[in-house]
């Protein structure tokens, strides 16, 4: 290959690569655009209260057990999704964060809990997300609930503990 031919060849090579690079950049830009659209759609879905509530309640069994010590409360609405152990509380993905299901149920109906307050159970049943079975309590009340649960062994054993 003569020097002139080689120069010409390299010019063509660079031009060809530039085209390829440009095509690559264009394709990536389009891909990023699609990805951004997908992310914003997913985020919108994650932030849409109606969609979130529908997803939440699809994981709830409204025919749970009636609390033996508080039958007047009616049946528990039991979380059937994932739970965290050893607490046994339901957990729920919300916009990329894992939240306690019963706390979310409480806040969905009554607004955000004040700093230092917890969603506690009248029914002593950790996976229960029924709003009327929940109350806003302090850390002390939350711990007292857990101690009571430990002593009674939870809902399944309250009869034995009470007798
Ligand atoms: Zn309950």
C-alpha cells in the first residue's frame, strides 16, 4: 500500500468508525429515553395512592381470627404478604422502601404518625392491618405490647395463657 493509499484508507476507516460511534450514541440516547420513561411510569405507579392501596389490600385477608381477649373488635385483617421475623409484622414495598404493613395501614387512614409514636395492636396480632385494631402508642406502649405478646405467646396461645 502506498503512503497516499494508506492515508486514504485511514480516513475512510475513521469516517466509518465515526458513523458507527454516532449510531451507538443515538441508540443509547433512545434507550436512555425509553428507560427514563419506564422509570417515571413506574415511579408514578408507585406514588399513585389508588394503585398502591389496591396492591396493599390485595395482600390482606379480611376474614382473620377474632381476637380472643377482645372479641368486640371483630375479625383481624391479616397481612398475607411478606413478614419480618421475629416480630411477625407484615412488610410492604413502597416506592423502593420496605415499610411495616400495619403502620402503613394506620397512616393511610389517619395520616402520618407523629415523631416517636408507633402503630400498636389492640388485638395483639402483629400481621393484623385493620385500622380499628391499631392505635398510636409510645415506645413504652409498643414495648409493653411486645412483652405481653412474649408472655402470652401471641394470638394462638392467648387462651392457654388466659386460663
Ligand atoms: Zn387485629
